[in-house]
C-alpha cells in the first residue's frame, strides 16, 4: 500500500507537509479544491481557504519527486479550457508530476456564497463526462477537437502539449456513474462516502469492468481513499485520544470505540492502525491519502506519523 499526504492549510504549511511527505517517501501530496472549509465539512465555515491550483504551483517548485494534484476539483468552478491550461502548466512546472483530480462537487453552500451556478446532480454528471472528453481531446497530440452539448474545442494546435496526457483522478460517492467514468477515463479512482466494505467492493469492481470495456487494463487503475491516521504508542494515550474525539463528535467514548472498530478506521495503537490499513489493502485500496486538515497543524506529530507509515508501506 502507498501513502499520500492530504493537507489543507496556509501555503507555508502545505509546503511543510509536502516536503515531509517527500522525505518520507510518500507517493503523493494532494490538496482539496474548495472555496469554503470547515472542520469535518460542517458549519461554521471558519477555516481559511486558498486557491488549490495556485498553491500547487509553489508545491511543484519546492518538491522534486512526489506526485502533486487536486483531490478534488469540482467541474463547476472552472471552464475545462482553464483546467486544461492549468494542468499543462502545473505538469511542466513539476516536471511531469501533476495529476488532475475531478468530481461533480457536492457543497451547495460554497456555490451559493460565491454566486457559482450549481446545477442538479444529474446535470453535473453530464458536465463531468463532457469535461473528461474535452480534456482527452485537449491532451491528444492528434488534436481531434470536441463538440459537446455545453463545451466545444476546435481542432487546432494547442501549444504546449504535455509529453504525456496529464493523468486524471476521478472521485465521488456515486455507485454507478463515478465508477464508470473512473474506469473509462482515469488513472486513479478515489472512493468517497460509505465505509461499508460490500459497497466499496462493488464500486471497485464496477470501475475495473468499465476500464476493461474501454479497452484498458483494469490493473492499471489505481484505487484510493482518504483517511485520518491517528496512531499512539500506549493504551492510555489511546483512551485519551478517544475521549477527545468523542467529545468533538458529541458522543460517548464507548460509542466512538464501536464506530472506530466497525468502520475499520486507522485510529488506535500503531498495531491497530496497521491492522486497519491491512484490511483496506485486502479490500483493494492501493493508496491512502492521509487526511491532515480539520485539525491544528503539528509538524513534529505529522513527521512522526509519516515516518511510521513509510516503514509500513
């Protein structure tokens, strides 16, 4: 199993996280693309937010080997031409290390606040499929162009063309459309939503089948998920951590313990953390994006966690 860092902080802190991840031998550092942020994505919307693509320009220049990208960019925020040009630019700035993560978006509040149109979920999935076909055409050296219901790309030399098509990550909680689109277009399928193992197995299988139907090797499709990792050395430390987390979530500690166990969360002693990660690896997860945002930044704690995980990978 591989690991990636998933920070959402100020620019300087994101750089710190990216450098720590690269030093630990992590596979990637991805940043969320939101215009509003909150702890656990629930009001109040009081977390600072920054432009993900601008931040990644700095990450590209401050790192040298680690993959960088968005997790995820809503297709509602930018015209596909803007996303395509940003992707090519970031790929060049990083020496071919950029991955464009895309989804339909889910936060109506950030669209409402900033006056961004937020069509129905069905319309957004139609737009996502058009955006993906647009990007395939844009990255194709043969420049075939694209004509959709909403977007159009003229058959014209698009310079610069990246040395390889910029890889795409598709994520979301949908049971049918997201796996189909990921298997058809993406190099990485990011599972969001339910922790139910049967649900995740089914979605992974559907994505692999879609890849095969598209004439692609299903084994080339990476499957990932994001998860907070909380590892401690002693049972006493774990009890304190559970008490704190339970209080934050408004539940009793025993209830929190059952939740951690039932959802196979990476929360416990390090042996328990690795047991949970092994469970997800057996289920078919290739990469865990280690969720860092929604909590105060502690560089020493993050470094220690990354080093523990790197020895396990």
